């Protein structure tokens, strides 16, 4: 289904939770707020964990440090993301 939706494999808002579960945040009308968090490896404000609570698996975000008022929420997308996209992070 992933490649039916994204034939070129460029699915910028898809997160792999497990081999059988992906979260697709491509539609801004139905995606969660995490869709808008940008990439940062030097000083991320949040970290992510792939977790399952009961029957629901998902990606959850937690403060990595104290976050100031008005500070952007950013996290590291990880090396696997950039390799899959064929890009080098900036």
C-alpha cells in the first residue's frame, strides 16, 4: 500500500513503526501535530519512541530537555530516514 500511494518511494511524512505498521502524516488535514516538527541533530528539543500501549502502536514524543516558551520542537529523523530519501540532512 505504501508504494501504491507513493510510487517513487518519496514519502516524507511516513514513519515506520514496525514491519507491518506505518504512520502516514502526508495529509495535513488528518495528520497529528508531529507532522510539523523539523529535523535537528545538534540540539533536538524532543526525542521519539516507538511504543505500544495495549492494542495501539505509535510514535510518541517526549521533551529531551527543558523547552523555552516559543522554542521550536525539533527531533532527529535518524540516519535511516535520510538514507531512504537519498538525501543528506542539512
